[in-house]
C-alpha cells in the first residue's frame, strides 16, 4: 500500500464522527438519511465524512434514487488490519551486550 493510501486510511479513523459512523455501519448497510438521524451533523458535513471514509476504502457507497447507502467494506477492513500489523511489526535482535534491540 502506498504512503498516501495509508495516510487516507488513518485520516479516516482519527475523527469522532467517522468512528461513530463506522460503529453505526457495523449493523449493516445504512442510508445517509438514517445516519443523519443518528448523528448531530448537517448533510454537507456527513458528505465530507463519507468521502473520507470511502477514499480510505473502509466504506463503500451505492446510490439508490436520491440517497446514498453506505456499508463497511470487508476487503477495506482487512487491508486496514494488515497495514496496521505491517507498520507495527518489530524485529528483535540481540545486541553484543546481550540486551534486545529493535532493528
């Protein structure tokens, strides 16, 4: 994954409203109108948050009539987990004095 994609992923996760949206989507697909009922934000603000979540590939959207319906992308979620694992992976080696050091 490219650095820009990783930045988009973490940017999507570093906001209370976006975390709340992800929690709401854990129960399955939701229409934007239902998300607005649950959140204390305006429609333009929701659109902004959904754009960031979709750009991160954590959320996918589909248009039905005049409304967008959103759901968590299982593929995007798996990628996010793998990115975090890769970024936090350490390799321990013994230094000459017998202590462990990160490489």
